[in-house]
C-alpha cells in the first residue's frame, strides 16, 4: 500500500499524519538518509543502514509499561514523507504520552511547518486521552531546546551518560501538562522523572 492510501490520523495545512507500517520501511529509510543532520547531532554518525527497521521494531526499555506505540509519517500533498514522529501512549503511567522524536525534513526548516504540525499532533494526542506529554532533548541541540520551550515543555530532570551511537549525551527530560495541573502532580505519577 502506498502512503497515499494510508488513512490520515490528523492534518495541518497540506500535510497529514499517517501511521507507518513495515511496508513503509524503505520510504522511511530514504527519509532518514536524506535528512541525516539529527543523527549526526545526537549520535555523531549518519543513520544506520537499518535505521527505519530499528525504529519500527526496537523495543522500549525493559519494564517500561505502555499501551500503544505509533510511528507517524507526516506526509505532504504529494504523499512524500516530510517528517516523522514516534509517539507512545500511557508510557510509565496512564495518560502520560511520550514523543520519542519529532523530525522535520531539513529543507523545510524555517518554513513555518514544524509548529502547525506539532500543534495538530498535540491536539490529536489530547483527543486520544493524553493528560501529560513527555519527551527528552539532547543537551546542546539548541534548535530543539528552543522549539520545545516555546511549546510549553518544562525540564523536570537531567539524565547523564546516555550512549547514543558514537556519543554519550545528557538528556533533558521535559513535561507539558495539558490540563493546567502542576508538575508536582506529574512527578507523583512518574517516580522515574523526579529530580
């Protein structure tokens, strides 16, 4: 099945989000290889030859409960992948949704695409039952740090010495409440993220 035939989960302007499956691995791998900057920044190396397969099949850490995981292709009106996001529902606690990554094609950076696509993603997650949003940002990824701060994410802790490819990184764990609840309520739910 081509990406054009995938059902849209949400849309923003001329882009729509579709759930990717094993049949989409070649298109996803091509996207990663054409947009290697993120991988160079966080891992110090280009995407692996099996990056897309691993993204689809690599398990979450042992002992991390969750209910569902999506790999979403953010596709344009020509049904080409313009971005990818990895979303996990009920990670570590009910109603806590985690964004594993959010990657927009390099050629679209600065074009005003990332924000409306993210806003549509956030609305979709809220509509699916998310109350808390969680993600990690590699320290030194200034573009990402600014983007997530502007979207309302607050750092709750740092995790040091995280191996990622050829690098060892510090990760800023960030959280955003969708209901106006204080961060202390989140930390009561997710002991792992307490400072």
